[in-house]
C-alpha cells in the first residue's frame, strides 16, 4: 500500500520540469485545454479569412447588391431633377429665360447633366439584369428611338448599349426651338423619361429593403443549420 500511495503521490505531485508546482494530471488537462483553444482560434481565423466561405460571401454579396441599388436610386432621382428643370414651361423656367436673353447655356448645362445621370442609371439597370430592370432598359430605349430625330438635331445620339452620346459642339449651337422640341414639356424626351425614372427609384428602394432583409435571414439560417454556432462555442 505504501508503494501504491507513493506512486499516486508522485503522479499527482511529481516534480518533472515545472518547478515542482504542477502535477502530471494538471499538465495533461492544461495541454488538452490549450489544444482545444488553439484549434478553435484556428477555426475562427480560417472562417474569417476564407474568401470562399458562405458567410463572407453572403455579406460581400449583400453589400455589392445594396450599393448597386443605392446608385440606381440616386441616378434615377438625379435624372428626374434635371427633367423637372428641362420640362418646366412656367415664366421662370430656363427656357423662358433663354428666350428673353437669347442665351442657351443654362439649357445646355441641364441637358449634359441629364445625359450623364441617365447613362449612369442605364449602366446600373443593365448591371442588375433583373427582369424588372431589363424592362426599364427596354422602355428607355424605346423612348430614345421615338425621339431620335429631335435628339439628333441637338447633338444627342443613342449608342448600342442604350446610353447617350453628346456632340458638345452641335448641342451648344442648337437654337432654342430645336432644344425645346427635344427637352421641354411633358411630351418631350425628358418628360417621357421622367415618368419611368420615378418607377426606377421606387423599384430600387424596394430592392434595397428586400436585400437587407433576405441577406441577414439567409446568413443566420445557414449558420445555424450547419451547427457551427453551437458547436464552436460549446
């Protein structure tokens, strides 16, 4: 019994390289705990750093889509704002002022602003590629085709991708009547486009909200279904 007791004492209180303070059993437990912690830390870093893991992909994809719809909404709103200036027929409109002064610089600036924002909106719609956004693209192309002669008279042409090109020199030389036919009033190119840009804004806003809701729902659904959350932190 003394041998057994001494053996047990040596197992539990042995002085083997740890300054006589840590037992063999304690060292075994410590190594096991450190190994588990190290493995968990490694798993966590791999999960965070792995560009192909489903969680990082979901977050990145959501951010990119949100940015696309944010830009779409912004550019559509800018097109609407420029259209409001160009289609205004009041006595204080830029066309009324141009007729009094003979200067078209303000109209030309508004047309260039409109075209720049219109092209950015069209790029966003095509990048989206959704059925709804493709319908918007087709509608804008149809409007541009119907107004092609009026637009061409003031230096605006539609390119194969649906965006508009501006001949600055021809636009700046266009007289007020020519500009008025293409841009002024609700039946002009600007007026018909504005009807649809309001719909683009509303659609982009709905898609932003839907994407925000679905991306987080999918993230936590996938995370829990694989058991990673509960197994990792047990």
